[in-house]
């Protein structure tokens, strides 16, 4: 699951994941994404931190409130260190700064899904 209010980011990552043979459901509205998570089955949640409706920490908290084992990754173009630390304390498995290092990012996804990156 990919959550970002920027449609260009959604399109770019959707193509990136599909090229790696991952299924990827994209959401520009984090509230809709959380509702979809409750109804579906997702291996990893990748969410932007700064979004107008709710931020990535709120997404993380909502999802972990009903699925304590959820694997959530946050990403942001600008974020203070204390937010990164807080996200990891709350249960984020990774926090990536944009622009992403795609090799490290792809390796993290592969580790979480137990699927090799090609």
C-alpha cells in the first residue's frame, strides 16, 4: 500500500513497484487508505509524512491500533530528527528521506516482503 497526496509520487512509485513485480495499491487520501487497510491484506504500508488530511504518524497510529504487526514505512522530503525517532518508537520499521536512495529503499521492501529485488 502506498499513500501520498502527490499524484506524481504515486505514479512514480507505482511503476517502480510494478517493475519489481510487486502489487501496489495507491491512495492519495490517507483516511481512505486506512479504511482500505482494514478491509484488505497488505504486506507493507508506505506513507508520506506530510499530507493535508492526516500525517504519516496518524496513519501509522491508526493502522497499528488494529494491526500491531503492520509493517509501516514513512517517508518525507523534510522532517525533523525527533519526528523520525518518534515514528520508529511508535512502530515504523523504516523512515526514508526524499529523495529516496532507491537501492536502499528496494532492499528494505525486499527484506519486509521476503521477495528479492531484481
